[in-house]
C-alpha cells in the first residue's frame, strides 16, 4: 500500500512538471480595481472595443454602467454601436455559426467569467489577469497565437496591438529526475502601442471591470454588511447590559 501511494505521489509530481513544460504558469495576483471608478470606466471602454465584438455579456445592460459614474449620454456617445439602445443587454454582433466555423466554438458569454474562472491557482480575476498577459506568437496554431495560462487556446490575442509580440523564455531544469522546460520570463519581439507597464495597467482595468460586471452590487453588499455587523455588535452589548440590569436584583 505504501509503495502504491509513493508511485501515485511520484506520478503526480511528474504530471505537474509536464504541465509546467506545456506552458502552465503561476497566476499573477490581479489588482483590486472594483472601487476605482476611472479604472472601471476605462475597463468598460476596453471591454466594448476589444471583447464585445465576439463575446456577449447577455446579463448586463448598458444603462447599468451608470453605477460606475457614466452618464446616459456618455454611454450612448462612446459605448453604443449600430442600433443598440442604452437599455439593451450587451450582446455581441458576431454570428454564432460563423464564430463556430472560425474558432471551433461560439465564444462564451463573459458576464460571470470573473467568478467562474477561479481555481486552485487563485481567483477568477487572477486567472484573467494572467491569461490576458501571457499570449505569444505560435505559427503552428490556426490563429497564430498561443497562451501559457490556457495552452492551445482557440481565441486569438485581441489586445496584441496594445501589447506587441512576445516570446516566452524557458530553461531546462530537473524536476523529479526529469528534464522539464520551466518558464523564466518574456522576450519582447516587437513593441505595442503601450509600454509593458501601461499594458498591465490596462489589463488590470479590464479585469476590474469584469469583476464588477460579475456582481455589480458586491461593493454595496459589503458596505451594508459592515454596517449590519456593527449594528449587531452594538445591539449585543445593549442586550447584554439590559440582561444584567434585569437579573441583578433577582437571587
């Protein structure tokens, strides 16, 4: 039995090493931007311009963007395209059948993606923040792109003009007695319209917006929850003192 357990542990270690060799990376911690209105507004702009072409957010209405400080006029002038109205849900214009032909599947709805993508590596926001920053050119793929956080991804790099082109750097290391390609960093092949720092900040804004969109009432819920806990704490003290006063003359 002990030998079997040892074999299973060794196999798990080899599998983990193989995942690293296949391009898996540790998820980076995403900045928390859900209370930063300018960042959320920039994230909404990036989402509409770069994500909404293919991905819908069918459970979010444009007019809900008023909650992050945008006026109805700003929404109409900057974030609505075609015949969309401010009360409509955020649906992609792409034809689902064409999308399936191009990418192999219809691009998923992103309304709840920041909540659904959490895992052992971190939160859904951590995954998205890492995913959008680990694309690289791969001529063996149909789209010409691959991703370290999601190997063999079908989605091309929608933000490549902002980030430019990069290549991952690997070094061979011994892992559990096996040679394994371990990710060590990036080589910038061609620059984008943003510097690496600006791009990381833009991705942080976009991920912050995706976090907010997944639960727009979250910040209000947290604030109300704090006040409720304070009230319950104060009421507990009052009830305790009233109880002591009631029983003090009873023996």
